[in-house]
């Protein structure tokens, strides 16, 4: 069986300044891969660059609005120039804009679709020639358990379900180029943003944790290991698939 030589891998991680994206980047870097972090959060990107300077792997941080196709194309060209052609894309960047069905606005639709769907497409499209140059690649789309239904997530859940549909379509279209495309749906994960919105001592948070069959929140690292699995050469025969990293929440309730 082929064993992954991470030192030859070049990964682009969107939404990489914090949370799941940063955890995936750290895992790739620790294994010796080169990583480009794309995000709109310039201060957090600068902090990441400072923190991992001189460590294993090579890190490139780029301020990129993935909803702007021209910015994405320019960033992709910089990756090839500074790190070499990419062969891994982690489409992690996303926004939520929580709202119930009656509350969701046209502006919510425009903003969330722009990043979660259009942005993911722009990134894959821009990096595909680099994948082809290297003889194949990996696209890992980060969706959400909310694609299966969640209160106050009309727009967000629609985009994450749409990303699952795109995953399966791309898997078929890109298979001849040896590019695999898979989907990860995280459940509740204790990222910085999640913890700000859901204080650990609040009754609402305690109720949510109690509903998770494994009895705890996920960590960014839990999702990062699933990302690395799909990114590895050993997963070269897996495409068009989805996995939920959710502590069992996607299965159903285990309450009597």
C-alpha cells in the first residue's frame, strides 16, 4: 500500500486562521506538509505565522476573501509560486447568519451562499490545474451536521446540504483526473467562536452536551484527524463520501 509522503504535499486550508481550519493546518504542518492558510482574519493569520515560524513544514498565510473569484485566482497562483503546486484543498471557510425561516432575509442568502457555496467552488476551480499538474489531489469539503436539519439554520443548512451535493458531483467529474472529493459534517465543536456563543456553564450548552451520545463536545482536532484521513494517499480509493464527526448526533436520539 502507498504510504503518504507528507513532505511532498501542499495543502490549502480556507478559514484557516482559527478553529477547525487551524487544527487541520497544524496537523499537516506537523507531518511535514506545506500549508497555505486562507482567511479574511488578518490579525489571526499573522499570529499563526508567528507561532509556527521555524517549525516543521512550510507555512504561507494569505488574506483572501474566497467569495471574490479574482482574489482566489491570485492567491492560488501565489501558492504555486511559493510552495509549489497544491494537491490538497480543505474547503473549511464558512459563515452562519442564524435565522429561522420567517426571519431569514435576502441579504442572509446572498452572504452565506457567496462564501459557503460560491467560495468553495471558486477555490476548487482555481486549484484544479495544480492538482492536474501533480497527477491528482484531494478536496475535503467541510459541511455540517446542520445539513440534516437544525433550528434557526434555514440558509446555513441549505448551503451545507448543497455542499454535499457538489461533493458528489465533483467526485464524479474529477475522478478521471484522480482527484477525490469527500465531505465532513462536524457536529458541535468547541471552537473559539462556538465557546463565545455557548458558554460552558449556560443551561442551554449543558442541555446540548447532554444530547450528544458520546457526552462531550467535539474538538477541532477531532475534525482535523478526519480531514487528514481523506487527504492521505491511503484514501485514494474513497471519493464522493460523507462522514459526520458529531459524537453520534447524526444517528438520532438514544433517550428512551
